[in-house]
């Protein structure tokens, strides 16, 4: 089983749609969770961190379920500019030491159409 | 603000040639990483460093070496390039990924083709 798995995609949605991305992780010791966005031929950039209590940033809502080892990202009222690949990212390690590093899912491509 | 800078941005190598990719960050980050990104494979960790003078292997370290002689620089070396190393390479840096969540900042990538 891959350490971080995401919906395969691609997701093709019309403007204004609501779209949800799911991600599961296998390492129960993982401590921090993120969603990154990557535009075509560009570097990944942080979209938002994911907290246990859930968090919202405008049209974006992230949820974490530690018991199920599941992370989600909800995008409401999709815009053309939301078209990108969304990467689920997990910090697998314990504090400090050599185990701390970020593991990326393969990403889910989103295309928002007019 | 420079952030994370990678050089070069593009390179074509012949099989068997060697090269070094340079990553420099000006944010005083402890952690630095090298990833490669291939179609359908996502970002895979090659090597990483948790501080000056330390390095560790990631998921796909074979064929690569790294050095972190200075805190701000993380070098990735290919001693004898192979076509399988054709990829886009990303460097990233962050503060310690300990208890708190910490953003990782990426360079713009290096597109390497080995022929």
C-alpha cells in the first residue's frame, strides 16, 4: 500500500461546482497534513494545512480523520483559476531526527470548465 | 524575496556524464529536500537533510549523492547520468517538521534530460 493515496482523477467540473478530493495515509505516526497545489509545469505551493478540528479558508475546507487516516479537501463554487493538480502531503515522522520528511500523494488533476 | 533558488533550470546530459544541481535558500531553514517528479509517479523524495552537515536517504536515492556543507545550500549530484534519471527535480526547504505544521517552499524546478 502506498504511504499516501489520492483519488486518481482527473476531475472535470463546470464553473460553480463543488468538488471533493480524498486522501488516505498509511503511517499512523504521521503528524502534520497539508494540501498543496501545483499548476502545470510549476512548483508545488502550499494551499492549506489540515487540522484535526477541520479548517476553512474561503471556498476551501479541509478535514482530517485520524482514526480513519483520511484527509479531504472540499472546493466550493469552483473557478476556472482552480484548475490545477492538488497534492495531499503528509509529514510522516516524529519530532526532529532523521525521520521527519514530507511524503506526497501522486496528486489529483482538476479541470474547471466554463 | 528569493526563497528557494535552483540552478540550472534546464539541462541536457549525455549518458554517463555527471552534473550537480544546486539549491539555495535564504530563509534560514533547517530542513532541505530533493524530489523528482515523473508523469504518473508524483513527487518522490530522493534525499533530504535535517541540518548542516547531515543527509539522509529518501525513497529513491540510488544514482544520486547529496551534500549540505552550508545551511543554505543543498547539492544534488549525478555521478553517471542514465536515461532513467530524466525528470523534473525540485528542491524544497522548511523549518523543522516537528510537532507543528510547517510550510515547505519549493524551487522552480530543474528539467533534466539524459540522452
